[in-house]
C-alpha cells in the first residue's frame, strides 16, 4: 500500500512538470472505446498497449490529488467488467485534507469483503468506491442478483474452480433439489447479501439510490435480478433507500432520433414492465423545492436535473455517510450519474482540484465509462446514445442550483446580513450587476488568476464595493467559474467526439448536413467537413 502511495506521488510530480497541452490521448481513448468493450481479462491482448496507456493515464490523474491504493483485478478475477487496477482513494494528498479526512479503511480487509460479496450483485459488479469527497465514499455497483443468477453463478464457480471457491468455502453445497425448489433461498441470500451489507457498512454507505424502473428485472419469466427495495427479508432496512426510476439506455434511441433534443422528451411510464414508483424519504426532499409527485410529467432534462440535485444534496449533507448509486447492470445509467457527480463537484473546485478541463474529461470518460464496462459499441449500433447525452447535458447544470457553494453559503448566512442578501444577488442579471472589473460598478471585483494555471480557473476574488458584500461577490465569481469550466469540458468532448465517433455515426442528409446538434456544433467550431477524419 505504501508503494502505491509513493507511485501516486511520483506520477503527480511528473505529470505536473510536463502536462499534455490538450489531452492528446482523448481521441485514441474514444477510438478504442467505440471499437470494443473493455474486459479486464483482455487487457494484454489485441489493443492491449492502448488499454495499458489508458489505465496508466487514469492512475496518473488520480495521483495528482489523492493518495490511493490499487485493488488488483488483473485477469478480471474479481469482476470481468471492472478495471484491472481498481482505485481506492484514501485521502487527498494535501496535508490539510489528510489530517481532516484520513481513511480508516484497511485495504486488505476491503479486498476480502469484496471477494466475499461480489456474487451478491448482478454480473458480479460489487459495490465499488469511485469518488472521495470530504471523507465520504460515493460508490457504484449493479443491483442485487436474483436467485437464478446467484445459483447459476455459484454453480459455475464451483465446477470451473476444481470444485472449490475460496470466497464461498463456508457456504453449504447447493443441491439440485435446492435449486429446483428454491428452498435454500433464504439461507443463501442471508450469506451473500450479508457480505454485501458488511461491505456497505465498512465503506460507511448509508444512502442507496436505485435507478431501476422495475422492482425486479424479469427475463423469460424468471426474476434474474432483484433490488434492495424489494428484499423480502428486509435485510437493507437500516439503510436509507431511494427509488428514483430513470429510463434505461433503450430510451436514448429516442433522444438521438429527435436530433439530440432532450427537451420535451418524456418517458412512457405506462409500459407493462415499469413497476417501481418514485420513493424518497421526506427528510431528503424538504430543502429542494421540487414537486416530486410530478416526476412522470418531467422531460429528460428536468428528470436528470432533479435527480442530480437530489444526489448532490445527499453528498453535501452534514453526516459522514457515503452514497451508492446503481441501476441494473451498473454500466449505463450508473456511469451517467457518477460522471455528472464527479464533474459537478470538480467544477466547484471540491475534488480533483489540480485537473484541467481536458484532464477531468479524460478521467471520467476512461474510468467511469470505459474501464467500468460501458458497451459503447453496442449502444452506438442501436442508436442508444446515453454516453453522448451525459456530456452534452453539462450545459444544463452550469447554474447555481447545482453548485455546492450555494448549499454552503446558505448554511453560513446569518438571518440578516448587511447590504444585499444572497437571494437578492442571485436574482440580479449580469447586466444589472455591472462589470466585475470596472471601478464604477456596484459589484466591482479584482480577479487574479494563479500564474501558469491556464485552464485551472483558480481565482481569488476581492470585493471593493459595496462594503459588507465581499463573500457574496466572491460567491458570484465562483459560480461564473463553474459555468466556464463545465462549458470547456463539454466543448472538448464535442470536438473530439465529432472527429472520432459522432460524425461517422450520423448518416448525412441529402443536403450534406450531419444532423441536429452535431451540425450546429461543427459549423460553430470549424469542424465542418471533417466527418471522415480520426485522431
């Protein structure tokens, strides 16, 4: 573990001396991503050198700001669709953060719990911490495995491991009669879900957000997956369960067919298989000012925005509890919200603080999507462009509604403040506030950027007039900073996606246009006519 930390520090130093100007590997990453699905066991095969570069770059980018340990998954021994090098973030590498939020998790014990709990969840996609914020672990996984998958996979492991499975050495043999009658369900589920619960508790996870629109996934008349909210034995009753149903990847075919316009696109909640209602504990909804009873009338933009607000409010709550986000398999809707959470917290300067827009983009595309098994090849072939939606959606979360700074500011404001209140300032349009640099403006600011920090957007705001509004003015500057950073990430994604995946994936119209959003973007940034180019 100490060796891993040292390697992270060395990677940080080397990366700081010679940072890539515009993350040149992003084009190669998207090319590889659109060519094949990542599998841990294939990392050293065809295209292995590209994959190794992607993995190495992720470790380097994590090492810029965090001390971490690596949980080895070299041949997919733990999970075939998880990274070969699973990163466990222990604490931020700054001494201040280390003293405040140093991890109490022992990596050896964590690895043991992972090995024991992995069969509790669909496809073996166990609870995995991926974001560290103020000592809280934000985790991802698949949903709970149903009896069919659990018995099938345990039997497979038994026969193909020479008749033994170390992770399940203490589980009694499952006979054919047990399988046929399912009489051993309760006992086996107690075992596997018990380990899953121990893993969640070890990571201090309290909140579980389930994005499934079903209570259980049914195929060929069989329940192939389950979920915490319908666990008959109420094993997860001590956790705060949130059922926030969100359309699966199939729905994003409609998004593409509407020329990538999410506004006005509403999911059909009356379909037969949709049986999971929205359910959120009241204490989590009071401060959000959202009418949750109307969720079935929201379009895709509203629904994604409101769910993200909910997740951010949980992350910023006063307790020290972590969060788990999952859908069914954990490789479509789950990375969508994990990626949005990572980018939103980064835009506020709260995580990955040394990474530039192109670097955080590379990290979240590579780690949150590619290395965790998103099937981009399959999704593109079907037109289910949930991956594209994620990064194009950044334009909808630039406002202060999604900023952690707004939450923190509200907590710190006294009942009455001299001068303008926060809400007064928020209501002012830019033209009403005046220039941030003119000394004649009512809200004049002196803004200084750190030398050589182009793209990092670290500003120090000093309020000149009016007296008593310094913190509000700095807050406004930070929100403007957030918008700029997210816009840069979105622009960098669109530029690279258009020249690698996007323009080739959209059939040209008779007029030669490439369709909808991509056509507008190509004209705006001068990419018109580059549809056949690659990076």
